[in-house]
């Protein structure tokens, strides 16, 4: 049965790294070995070529060493032939060559018919057809000899001269490569394999322990891992894991808080709706199937208001959830035209402001920022809705936006919503940003989510709500500042 990745033993990780490290180690070693063999062979070939040239230079000297001994003549030749009168008085260079390679060099003299006159009997019979030298390799006594044969005139007539050299580097390069290159490299690779196996198992032990610690955790356990107990090399991984645990924990808490808040806040308006419908259902049971049922205007209006509050609360809760999601996941931002956004929101609330005889206006200038257009729209909706809801009839509400640019600095874009309503006391301004918090004595309907949603959206855009006094110290002015986008001048 195949193991899933999460069920594979820790040894699989070690073995995989060992194989990769061994491959990365053996590949350059193998390439170095191949290059060494190539250059070693090239060097042996060069040395062998020089050896061949040396043999060629010695052949004429060997020919000059042949002498003819007359009957009764007293000489001490280096060698006497089977034919009377043929002997060798070796030239110093030839004699030095043979003595330096004692046991690995020899010579031979053959007549024109290939009959051995002087020298080693194991030398092959070579009958060159021209005066050019011929080379061949001969194995004798386990030694590979490089043999040169050349037909040459001598004092005893035309003879075939042969010189054999058993120290030719090219004949022994394979043994040299095996003993001096391949065998040490193979031993080095074996030692490296053992060392890598031990080192990987030891070095990855903290990582395996970390993996097991994370694997055996409960899904609810998002507490940070002690980074000081981890080795220095693994510490950045532990820090990254702790950051991930923190983000997941924050998102999980936000979801749990949202579910709890939604359940708590939706219970009341839904209960009211259910009570209204149940009352009408009880009244309908007393009537016949075809009897008409009349409803008072007050009942219909109460049902409409309850439905509106429930719908608004549901929309606000969804906006709050979306703001939490954007803040936790760092969604990509887009370029947003704040001036166009303010103009659209103004058009949405003109009728609501007119019903309360409010002066709803705008003072805008071109301004651009990067953010979530949907969330910034929701932020402005909540701010303007709060202003319209809590400002007394006949009040004044103003939307503003603009951008400040300075040479060499990041431009600053901003938006404001100002009203001349009851305002918020300074000691209450921090608390009104909490979810479902409402000021004491507030008469207007609301759920206490408007400013909390705006604050959540502001923090998702790396800024914050500024709750300030309105004009002449009256009312409330809500301001937000964003990193702007530099204007392009054509």
C-alpha cells in the first residue's frame, strides 16, 4: 500500500536528501575523474611520442655500433653474433639507454632475410620493405614493449636493427589510472557516502523532531513553537511557522467572533419578525380559508422596519467578515478613485437626507489610492449612513476628499465625513469602534457596527479612523489618510 505524504516515515526525508547530496557530490567527482583520465591519457600519449622519437634517434647509433671483426683481431665487443666477424661496440647513448632500462629494454640485429644475428631471441621477425622505421607492440614476460624496426646499412652490410623499450608510458597508462586515479576516487566516494549518510541523519534530526512536533499537534493547538530550542539553521523556519500559526489563529478567532456576534445580533430582529408573523398566523386561524384579513398600517410599518433592520444588519455582518478576510489574507489591492467614490455615495443618500431636510454636500478634489474598491465603498456607506442616522433634522453633512503631493515624498490621499450632529465625547471615541457598542441615550435605530466596520476596513488598508470634532467644536469629523498614487501630468 502506498503511503501518503503525511504518513511517510521521517527516514524517507533523510534518504531523499542523502540521495540528492550524494548525486551532487558524485557528479562533480565523476566529471573530475573523466577529465583526469583524459588528460592522463593525453599526457601518456605525449610521453610515448617522445619515447618513439628517442628510439628513432638511437637506431642510427645502433647501426654505427655494428663492427666487423677480422680473424685474429682482439676486441671486446658488447655482443658477438652467430656469424663470425659481426659484433657490436655500443655507442655511449645506446649503452646508457640499455643500462638505464635494465630488464625493460633490449636490441636485435637481423640480416636481410630475417635471421637473428645479435640480440634477444624473443623479438619478432620484422622485415621492413622500405628504409622507414616501423613500430609495433610486443608482450614478453608480462611486459608490453614498444619495438622499432628499421632496415639500415651498417659496416656488416644492410641489416635490420631493432630496439625494444618496456617503459613506454602509453603501454602502462591503464595501470596508472587504476592505481593512482580511479581507485583513490572510488575509495573517496565510499567514504563520502558514509560521511554524507551520517551527517544528513544527524543534521536533519532537529528538522525531523520539528516535523513530528507539528504533525502530532491538535488542529486547535496554534500556540507558537519555542524557537530558542531549535538550531540556528532551523530557526527561520520556526519563526515562519509561528507567524503562520498567529495568522491562522487570528483568522480563526475572527471567524468564531463573527459567528457569535451574528448569532447574537440576528436573534433579536429575527425573533421580532417571527413574533409578528406568528401573531398574524394565530389571527388567520380564526378566519375561514376565504375570509379577508386586514392589517393596520402600524403593523405593516413595524414589519417593514424590522425587515430593513435585519437586512442592514446582515449586510453589515457580511461587510465585517469581508474586512476581516482582506486584513488576514493580504489580498492584492487595486487603484481606487476616491473622488468618484465620494460622488457615488453622495448620490445614494440624497433622498434619505432630503427626507430629514439635511444639507448633504461634497467638497472634493482628484485623489487616488490603492485598496479594495468594494471595501472602501462599504466604509463610506457606513460613515455617511451613521451621519444621516444620528444627525438631527435640518443638520449639515459634508463629504470631502483630496490629495497632498510634495516633491520627493509619497503623496497623501484622504477622505472625510463631517456632520454637525451630537458628536461623540472624547472619552467614548475609543469604545465606539468596538463591535455592537452604542452610546448611552442614543434614540436612532442601529446595531453599533457602522464605526466598527469602518475601523476594520481602515486597518485592512493599513490606516486608522481619526474621530475629530466638527466645525466650531460641534458634531463629528471622521478622517482617513491613505498612501496616495502620484498624479500623471500629460
